[in-house]
């Protein structure tokens, strides 16, 4: 039976194949792919913080 990969693993593989292999060395590609979850998490955290702030400031008016 073939292993099934998560959407996240397939997205990282696509990013590696289409963008990173052309411009970067193996070491740089590996570092970028390892740090990608932290980039994504920081963007989501920023959106949550802005959304929370805009909702809480609307309630205090």
C-alpha cells in the first residue's frame, strides 16, 4: 500500500519542487522548509491578534 501524505506535506513538496530547487542549495532549501511552519504560524497569530483587537475595540465604543 502506498503511503498517503497530508496536505501540508504535499504543499511543502510542491514549494520545494517548483520554487526552491531552482535558486537555492540543498542546505538553504532545508532551512527554508524547516522554518516554513513558523512563518505560517506567525502570520496566523498576527491575523488573530488584529481580529481580536478590532472586535474588542468595537465593543468598548
